[in-house]
């Protein structure tokens, strides 16, 4: 018979209190230790900001091929995890520090401080530990497994105009399942496991991917394409704004091109100090272009919103059926703040020379993005072309966006198919 308060694992007797402390409490100490090392490695301040989480997301994806969302990273750094994160998540953090996985990190990096208990309270600790162990086992078996049929089906996959309210039929018999409407973690909502229908409202025209999530595990995903009749203009307050301000056509569209003037930005006002004008072209006609074999040409000009914007950049964002392209064009000398993305390939300006993507943004300049044979060639102004290779396919084009950080102008815009033939459609007006 085992001593009271002990469990048998193989040939080893485990005190449940000690087991709980080692596998749960000290696990969080290891996580804290890991976070400090990551902060030191990348020279982050003690309080990480959104840009830091976005940078970590990109670097982790590039180095470990693990897609940890910024919302996951925020929760880890804010200590909001009620339980220890998944092993895959911890492995990715450890690999970022040069270890093969989480267990290797723990063996190599042991925190100096250890939990100790006074002998006088050991008996009480055993009882408490046993109760915690039993409750942990119960929680793991009752809530961590997702059972039964799982699906997420939007009532429509293509919807024209914003706002766009879409109904979803779902099945997920677990109390911890959430729906995330798109890329924005603030659009994540817990689902009622006793229901089977949910309506979500999209405020951005885009090629969205609605997801059923259990923790950070994607259980099911469905595309929702919110299209525009032509170019759409809005201003969003920072990168995760869930309430953008739409622009009337007269405020951003003329026969000469697309524009957002400083007076318009001042009238709309800012909540966070970061107002981002966005021009979006989202239409099913774009699907006639292959994201892996086409050319985009544009002439662009961007001004600083204020004197404090010493370093700024804008992005050309191209979304395909299977992958995305993000080309940042920065003010001369500021490319270190940017990340370039092409499908599975992510190139950070902090670790790579992206100076070819820098120019004087206040002067009109040419932007060319050419994709062919799994290579992306980017030509900015008179700089030498930058070539990036990638493996994952982009698929058919769904959305093209320009995202700026101040008053901006797009004076010309052209698309060419794989044969160099101009793409023509009424949706391109005024180009």
C-alpha cells in the first residue's frame, strides 16, 4: 500500500504536493525566466508594446515555423494564462533562444530561486497539493479535450459593402471554444456550447478567415470575403482598431487618384495618436490574377502627419487565397523598424538589410512588386531591386491595400497578369 498522500508513477513514488509544485508552479517560474531572456536578447523595454509583439510574432514564425499570434504573446507577457501554455507554444519560445525545445531550455536554464516549505506546514501542503492535483486532472479531462463534431460555416462567403453582418452556423461542444472573426484578437468572442448560431459584424473590407479556437488551437476556419465595388477609404486608429472611420468618396477619391489630406485627419481626430489612412481594393475580379505570377506598379507620395514622425513607413498589402504579401516602404534610414513578408518568408529589418525599400516618402516615387517562379522582386524609386524567394503559394489575388501613417497620395496604379497584359476592370477607377 502507498503512503497516504502519495501517487505511484512507474517505479517512482511521487508526493502530489511536490509533483504539483514542480510541474505547475515552477513551470511558471521557467516561463518568467524565459521571457526575461527574450526581452534581453531583443533589447525590449520591461513593458512590451504592440510593435514588440508583432515583431516577436514575425521572428518566431520565421525561425521556428510556429505561428504564435500576437494575442497569445500578449497573454503570456501579461501573465493572464490561468494554466501553463501548450507545449508547442513553449517549444517555440525556447527555440527562439537557441534551444531544441522547452525541456532542453529547462535543463539548461534553471532559475536561482526555488520554492521551499517549512516542515511545520508540510502535512497541510500535502493535503492541499493532493486536492489541487485532483482538481487539475478533472479540469484537464473535462475542459481541455474538444469532443464531438466541429464545424464553422458562414451563411455567405462573399458579401459586398461594410458594415457586413454575417451569420455563422457552428458546432463545438466545449465551454472554452471562441470565435475570432479575422486577424484582430479584439474580435474574439466565447461561444455558447448549447447554441449553434452566431452573428459577427465585419467593419473592414478584406479577405477574412473566421476561426473556431480552443486556446490557440484552430479547430475550424472559413473564409469570408467582404468586397468593395471599387476603391474604399477609411482611417483606423492604430493597428487593432475595431471601429474605423469610413471616408466619403469625395474625401479620398478624385480623377487624379487616391488621397487623404491632413485636414481630413484633423477633422476625424485621433484617439491613440496613430491615425492610419487605408485604401482598399477588395473584389472578386482580382481573383483573375495569380498572386504567384503578376506585377503591381504604383506611384505614391506620403507626408509626415507631425514633426514627431521622424521615422515612418507605409505598407503595400496583398492578400491571396493561400498567403499574404506585405511590402513596407520606409523613410530613408528607417528600414530597421519594418518587416517584409511574402507567404512563408518573413524578413525583419532588424536582422536584414532592407535599405532598398527606403526612399524619401515626401517625394513621389515608383513602387513595383513582381512575383514569378516563387520569387518576389521589389523595386522602389531608383534603388537596386530587392529579390526574395519563398515556397508557400499565394494563390489567386483577393485584396490589395495601401496603409499609410499620414497624409498620402496614390497617383497611378496598374496590375499586369502573368503574360504582361494589363488587368482592366471598372473596379480600378480612377486608374
